[in-house]
C-alpha cells in the first residue's frame, strides 16, 4: 500500500508539472529547432536512401546514375536509430535560393548508360523504389489523387513502366512553402543539425532582420525528353536552352542502354499561413478518414452481429444442459460424479512445478522487459520527445529503454525462479544470463535468416 501511495504521488507531481509547463511556456524539443533564412540565402537539398513498398531493402541514392554534387558526396551525421532503419542521408546538387523562383535549371548530363546502369534502373523501377529528398529536415511530399481524395506520399518513384518500356523521371518541379519569420521580444537560439544562429532581441513584428522559415516541401516528378546535344557545353546550374513544361501526366523519357540522360529542375516559393510548429501536420494527417471510419464501423457491426449469434446459441445450449442436469435422478448423478473423478485427480497437479521452469522464468522476465519498454516509449512519444522531426529517436529510445529495463527482466526472472521452489539452488545466475540473451538471440537469428535469404 505504501508503494502504491508513492507511485500515485509521483503521477500527480508529473501531471502538475506538465500542466504548469503547458500553461506558461512552450519549448522546443531537442533536434527540432527552427532555422531562419534570409532572402537569397542558399538552401541545399539532401537525399536519403531509396526505399520501396515492395521490398524492405534500402539502397543508397547514388547507387543509381544520378547527378552528383560538385564538391563530392558527403554523409550527414546519423544516430543509431537512423542507421538501423537504413537511412543514409547525403548531400545533393539541388540548390535553391530563399524566396527566389527559378526555372529551367540544368543539373547534369549522364553519358550513355552502361549495361549495368540500365539493368539496375529497370530493377529499381520494377521494385517500385522511391527517391526521398529532404529540405530543412522536411521530407519531400508528392500529391496524387485517388478515388476523389488527394493522397500525400513521401518521395517520388524512380520511374515508371508502360508497355514494356521504362521511363525515368529526370525533371523535378519543387514547391517550397515558407512562413515569414515573426520576431518576439525573447532572444532565441535557432538552428538545425547543420548549424545554428542566435537571433537578437527585438520588438514584436520587427523587420530589421527579415527572413523566412521552411514549412513545406513538395515535389512533382516529370519525365521529359531533353536534347542531350544542346547541353554539352552547359555547366551545372546554367539555364536550359529552351523552356521546360512539366506535365506529370505525360512521360517522354524512355531509358535505353547507350543513351545519355539529362537532368533538370525548377523551384517556386510560396508564402504559407502554416506556422513552423505545425509544419509536420501535413505528414501526420490521415487522408480518407471517412472511408476508414466507415470500414471500422462496418467491421464492428459484423463482429457484434456474429457475437450476438454465438451468445444466443451458447445460452440455449447452457439452458438445455442445466435443465437436463436438474432432471437427472440420483443414480445418474452418481454416475456423473464417477465420470468427473478424473478432474479431481488433476487438481493436485495444478500447483506442481512446471516441467521446464527455466524457460518459464526467462519468458516472463523478457515479457516484463518488453512491456515496460513499450509503455515507457509510448509515454515519451506522447510527450513529444520522439517526434518525426528527430529521425531515429524512436528506435534509439526503444533500444535504450530495453537495455535499461534488462534489470527488471533479470529481477523478475530470478524472483520467479525462487518463488516456484528453486530458491535453494544456485542456478539464478544462469537464469539471469538466459533472460538477457533469450529474446535478443531469437531476434538476431531471425534477422540473420532473412539476410541469408
């Protein structure tokens, strides 16, 4: 009772502290600070691993014949969770200037595709791999219309296959949503993983240091047949000789072995009412909510109807059995008691030690560890410490909590080992080691088997 009272006191204190913080101040979580850009400041797009909904194997962006940055490929610093999720964030040649619309930008010309490059492009298109771009920690999203709903997808496909022909998306139309920075009378330190700047104290609505924050990043992929001969003398970021019309409904760039490929892009900036704290809402919002609710309600109605039928049949069966038992005479009742004597013999086995007590203790301890990890992770995620803005923090947090709660797993396993009647033996050290290695060992074996396949 005393421990329960202490636990309740801690819960009350945490809730009071949470409400006090929410009612007075807002705070930025680690890794999610905003970044203010001045007009014409350079913005560099980053690339992440190629991912697919058809296969779970990610590949590096530069494993395909895409344009490379002039200064070379550089990897961004990543945490453990990002590495385990297969993320590989690298720099890219895509460059913008804040609030400066640019069109018909020549990026590069890939010389004739080799046989290996042509083969790997076809494989990635067949496996529906997506290109994932990042700007100011925001993934690029693509809008598609399906059954009257505008669906949001992160990334865009490498290409598309139509009538046994493979088409590559070699022109990208970017739309960057920005929100004008509003100065307050409190000095802040703002930045991203690449850098930070201290914004001085100013009056509300001050325009001495104007700037914008990125609140959205959209992309439209297009397949355009460029004239490869007309860009031989162009350098990266030069103006393409002719105007480019991006139509996502038309594909015109088939890839063939020995054929060169030209990449171009354009970018527009659009001022938005979306504020920086709400810029992730577009990624978290579920489209087609009405359809999902209808499906859920339909399933619940079917389950309720079937459960009602089963309940009626069960009640009728029980009522009939009860009536029959009441009508049994003493002789029949005595005979029934003899038939039930077997159950009386089993009663003595209920509290006997299990045939494999070590396995039982280990599984109970690991279950407590996994349950505790899930509860703590959900709690921290609900408080916002594992937001999607901080990539990899969810996996990192789960592994950290799982490691810490290994103490609880060892305690529960050994405690149960002693409770079921083995307290006089010295096997508790073995139980603790088994509890620490049982679940990770099984997980490693399964993953290793998948890798071999």
